[in-house]
C-alpha cells in the first residue's frame, strides 16, 4: 500500500513539475511585439471593406467560397483588436507564399509569466492548411503536428470527426505579398442551411441563457410595450423609457421578486435594447418579442423619433453602446464607437463627432455600472428610476466639436494617442463624472 501511495505521489510531483516547466517556457515576462497599428480613418475604411466583402461572400451560393484580405485590411483588424482588447497585440505580415502571424496576450499573472507570445507561419497550399514551425513562448512545435493534435482532441472531446470536418473545409491557401485568400467548402448540411442545425443552435442558446433569463427579459419587454401603448407619443426622450423600466425594476426589488439586482438591471436594459435596436440582437437572447402589425409600426416610428439631447442620432449612439456593453466589454464598446466616428470622418460621412463619442461612452458606462456589482446595481437602479430630465443622463453637447473631416482630424488631433485627443476624452469623462448616475 505504501509503495502504491509513493508511486501516486511521485506521479503527481512529476506532473506538477512538467506543467510548471511547460508554463515557464510558454509564458514570458515581456511581449514579443509592440502595437504597430492604431484606429484611424484609414483603418476604419479597411475594417468596413473587409466586413462588407465577408457578408457578400457568405451570401454567395458558390462553392468553394473565397475569403480574402489585403495587408492593409489585416493591419486595420489588428488596430481594432488592440483597441477593443488592450491586452492583445497582433500583427500579420504577408510575404510571397507565407504569412507570419504574431500574437502577444497579457494575462492576469505575475510579471515573470505574464505574456503568452505566439508566432505562426502559414504557407501557401493547394490543398488544406500548411503550418510551419509554431512558437509558443520559447516552446518550438511542428505546425502540422500541432494541427493533428488539435484535430484529434477536437474529434475526441467535442464531437466525433468534428475537427476533421473543420480542417477539410479548407481547400487551399494562396498568399502573396499583399493578399491572403483562403478557399473554403462548407459541408452539405451547412450549404443547404439544414433546419435541424439552426434549431439546434437556438436550442443551445436558450439552454445556456448567456445573456439573462429570457422570461424576465420578456416581462420587461412586454411591460415596455404596454407602457408605450398607454402613452403613445411620436416625439419623446429616451429618459422616459429608461426611467420606466428601472422604476419597474425597483418595484420588483422592493417586492422581493428579484434574487439579483445585477440580473434584474441587465434584463431591464436588454428589453430596452431589443426594442430600440435592430432585430439581430434578439437572436443572441431568445424569442422575446411577438409584436402585432400596429406595434411593429409604432416601434419603427419610435426608433426613428425618440431623442436624447433633442437628437435622434445621440439616442442611437447611447442605446447601441448600452447594447455593446451588455453583449461585450467596455473596451470593445468604446472601440466600436471610435471606429464609427473615424468612418464618418471619411469622404461622404457626417464627420468625426465628439458629441457622438460622449453618447457612446455614456451608454457604455451606464450599462457597466448597472451590472457591475449588487451595490452598484442598487445605486444605478435608484438613480434611473427617479430620472426626470435629460440633464440627469447626459451632459450638454456644447463645446464638443463635430463634423470633423479626416484631413482636419489628422491636422489637429493627429491620432488616438495624441495629447490633444486624449485630453478630449478626459474632458468628456469629466463631464460624465459630474452626473450622479455615473459616479462610482
């Protein structure tokens, strides 16, 4: 018996040492790369271009489909990725027949093992995926061997032949000095948009309920519809609807209906988002709305007429940012807001607007504080239930430059890291901090 225990003990000691050595070799004390790209008017164009091409490609019935990106578009994605996830730095460099991918991720670990650095080289291939040597920290691994291991693990622990099917979708990879293109053939069940697959995804979504209790969200959504029908208005402020759902949340809290103030606030905000934002958000949550023809017409009218600071566009920036925070992160929400403004600064756009940016940051901060902790949720619930005017939700827009073209932005503000631009963001945040609802 003692011999057996000793062997088990030795096994776990050896296992622990192996894991420790592997982590020490894989995780490092410094990032291998530094940020090379940043969000700008040009990167906004590249991100918009690749998104449009992706949508058009996926809509195509041709097989195989061809996903492609230029070097400039890859740079734009790297810039957005770092702005949305500051801990992530990435860079893709295209050369003839190869793509060098570098990724550095800062982890919440001690300085000695804080960074996960990955270097991958993808080669052009007429069949399947061809990876050269992969470096994870100081670990050197054969690329194609690593692919085989991942395929085996996926087949074994996710679904039989699932990993193999994913790899078989890649027909070819073509890389030049300025463009990478990947030919992909979807399995027949996906080509035919198999209904059972779609229903399976929706069933999984409903079972996981990642974004809250569907029944509670549906309750707030229906209550909002009833409130709108009782007080029909063609012109109104977002303040009215925000105060209504949070007064309802407060009542449920006082009545002891709610187990979690955070989840109650999340449900109230989600219902508001589902009503005032596009239908696509409902796909993430579940089947919530069941509107009649007249209710649908009323919803469309309100989406186009409800204002904040007497402007529909400010209301839209605010509620969209609430949505992005609920379904993502603060950094991602702020990054998307910036990207939208840079896109507007290009020719044909309405121009970069710091007023829009303040609405973005207000919506993001409101959703964050409302769902951050039970203490914060209670405070926000009380403030929003007692809203009576727009000054309690958003500062005045006076003094915030708008309609800035790309040329003027670069002349005066230069880029997002410049002192002038950062000073503007600081000034916006200080304005928000003066309003009680945004004070921690």
